[in-house]
C-alpha cells in the first residue's frame, strides 16, 4: 500500500502534467478512507518550490449537473482562504467542513469579502500550481460520465491542476451499458425495422437489438477514448484486508469483553470476509456493529454460553450480512427457515437426495462453514435482525433456550440427531445407543406421529444396509404399534408432503407404503378430532357469547366444515335460544360462507340437511311470531344452500363426462 501512496506522490511532484490519475477499486473497499488517511495527509505535508499543497475533495455522489461541481469547488476554495475558518479548523483538527455547515457560512464569501473583512487575495485564488483536486464516486453521479470527464479535463489539460479521480470502473461499465436501456431498445428496434432487418431470422432478435444498441449508443467506447486522453495512470486499489480489518476492530477497544472475543477470532472474521467474495469493508463494519449488539445481549442473558456457539454466531452474522447486503440474494431466501433444525434438515435433504431446490442453502453452508464444525449453524433471531433491523426479543429467547437445552448442553434427543444430522457423523458406539433409545421412544409412542413415519425411512435404510439387526417385517410391526400409541396424543400434521420431503434417505418407497397408508388414516382421525374440538369451542358460544362466536367463526370456521362435527339437534337448540337478530345474522353468514368456500365445507352438507329437517319439524303447528318467521327463513336459506350444492354437483358431473 505504501508503494501505491508513493506512486501517487510521484505524480504530484512532477513539474508538468497534462493528465489525471485514477484510483480504481470496489465499493466499500476503503478507497475514500485511503485518500483521507494516507494520500491527503502526505500531499498536504509536502512542500515543493516553497509551496504547500492544498487538497480539494469532492464527492460526485448524487451530483445532477456540472454547475453543482463548480459551486462545490468555489465554496471549498473560498472557505479555505478565510483566516478565522482556517484557524478554527486547525485548532479543532478538522480537515473537512460538513456539508450542512457550508450552507450556514456568511454569504459575503460569494461577493468577494471574507468573514473577517479582508478582500480575496486573487493571486492566491487564481493560483493552480498548489492545488490538488480529488473527485470521488464518479460512478454514482447523476450526470453523464462523459460530460463529467470532459469537465474535469478542463482543469487538467488547460490549467494543469493535479487531479485524482476515485471510482469503481466495474460499476461504471455496468452503468454505461444499462443507462436509458428502454429508450435505446426502442430506437434500435425502430432502426432495424427501417433497415428491413426485423423480419429476417438469420440472427436471434435479442442479439440484433444488442448489436444495434452498441453500434449507435456505444458510450463505453466514448468513455475509453476520453479516459485515454484524460487519465495518465490507473492505480488498482487492492488493500491488505488483514491489516485494515485489524484497524476496524480497534473501534471496539472500549468494550474489553467484546474486543477480547473479536481479537481471539480475528482469523474467523478475516476468513468469513474472504469467503464472501466481495471487498466491501463497509458491509463488514455494519456486520461487526450488529454482532456487538448480539454479543452484548447474549452475555447479559446467557453469560455461560458455549464459546463454539459464540464463534458460530460471529460467522453467521458476517455471512448473512454479506449475502443480503451485497445483493447476492433476495432477502426471502432465509425467510421460511424457522429454526436450526429445519436448516439442517434442508442440508441433509439437499446433500443426500441432490435436491436442487435447496441448492443455495447448501452452497451457503459449504462456503461459510467449510472446515468449521458446529451443530447449531442457523440463528433465526440474527437472520431476522440483519434482514429487518428489528431485534426480536421473543425470537432471541426461543433460539437461546433451544441452544441451552440441546446443542449447548449436548442433550440433543436421539431421534432429532437422526432427523437433523448426517447419520455417518455419529460414531459407531453412539449409533447403537441412539438406535436403542429411538426404538424405545417409538414403541412407547412418545414421538410425534409424523416423526415416527420419517424415522421408519431411516430404520428401513439401516436394515437394508445391515447397520441394525432388525428385518423389515419386525420393524414395520414395531413402528405400526408405535404409531397407534402416538396417535392418542399427537396433533394433526397439515404439511405432510413438506415434512416427508425432509427424509434424507432414498430408495425406500415400497417399504413406506404400508406405513404411509396407516399414517394417512391416523392423520385423518387427528384432523377429525381437531375439527370436533374446534366445533365444540366455537358453537358453544351460542347463544350467550355471540360476539365471540362471530369472531371465531369468521377467523377459524369459515373454511372448515365445522357443522359436520356438531350434532344438528344440539345446534338447533342453541340457535333457537338466540335473539331474532342473531338468527338473521347466522343465516346471512351461512349463505355468505357457502358462496365463498363451497368446496371447503362440502363435507358438512349432510348435517346441514339434518339441521333443516330439525327446524322444519319444530315449526310444525307453531303459531306465527317473529322468531318463528326468522327460523323459517333460516330453514329456507339452508334449503337454498343444499340446492346450490346439488346444481354444482350436476355441473361437475357433466363437465367430467365431456
């Protein structure tokens, strides 16, 4: 890096130059920091021919016209001539005036009078041989780059002012090609049409349009021509990141515990930074700031956390920051992964079954955790914090409790080790123990029904490979009995296909048939049980808690056939005790529900038919009253709903015949 500084100083020392120099480097790599802390200080300490150099720095970020550049130069030069301002800046060790402060400086500067009443020294003002201009962020200006370089060329070619341009040429090339692309495409298409080239199929249309755009609007060539004229030397800024990263860590010296952790793991920080494939130090700084918050929260609430977990958190924070903030992925890649167990299950599935749908997750893990072993590698609270900037305390506590109760204390249940780890990572001694423990849990029905199904796939595979001493017939009987016991306490599994997709063992389809058939029967029974309980909870709110009924019916009962799971006679008894207004509201909600979710609630039609019959039997011989009329309207509406279903069925039947 000192060689680069010396090369730039050689340019400044040259008696006569009619060219500028360029410092090229990636975004966030520290180019501006390099200018401020290495180059500028050296230039301003130089004295040649009895003169000291003055540097004038301007960021072109957001500049929308050339006049703004002129104003910036004028303000910078007039401010530096003001004695009081110069004295203040020297006293307070200021080198750059804040943009907001410039707007408040006495406007007398613009009329040739400085703040202390002195006239401008025009000899000094028009002097150019002691000035060094630095233009930064060339690629981020909102003005045509060709125009900016032409403007800068005036200073270089005519005034011979030493000029340094800082930019990211890779992004500049992208900008030159992609600017006004829609307009360019339209004009290129128009020209091709006029030339009779559109209807020819000799070359693909996309290629034709691209060639025409490059021919007519070849800004890249314009840029190269003016660069060749203006830029005498281009220096590639490739900093020694190890040295810079150590410098970044110095900002945490005031926090002894944190800096000790960071210093001890500097190798991991540098390694993860390198694996990101970028040179963006700005993202690394943000990631380390995020880790500071994470470290402090963990230390406060879980002071005895395993050091390996803390190291993994550091890696994950840096890795996820680069993946999201460097634009490598869309933010939603990790959104649907809810915890470490699911993350590991995806990895197992992608590695064993070569599931390309999860290719990115596999590549992420292979890249950042290469040669780093850790059972807990995904922290939802960190991913959520980096993605949304919200530190969710609930997520934090859930993740940390899981770590403390499982991974961190080495108490991960045996069945979870099989479902979330590659089985070959388990030692032979541990494997035998795990097999015995899992079989015992299966027999006693202590595991969720869906987990027993997934585990059978593994045991079937182990049996075929000769890793366990159980034949398939014996295993099936053990697992079928275990499923029966488990179904007494298990909950319904709604995402069966998704869960079975996590099985990381292939070639067990035939073995699974009977197990899956039995699972589907038991899972349907659990669904009926769940709906029965829900129907009881919702309908028991009639007639005493009607507001609760309406709310729960709308939120929970609209899309499920809850009336299939409630006795029609008991339902009528409750409805008949409701107010007339509530009977009308119930009728309207049933009609609306049948229109919107006819397929979902089809299974309850038999009970709707029975409810209609019960109401009609009750109405026989009753004297007219408002309630009787309301109940009759309800029965008629139930009839309309049933008729609608008959018509729908006939239409569906006719469509199938056709």
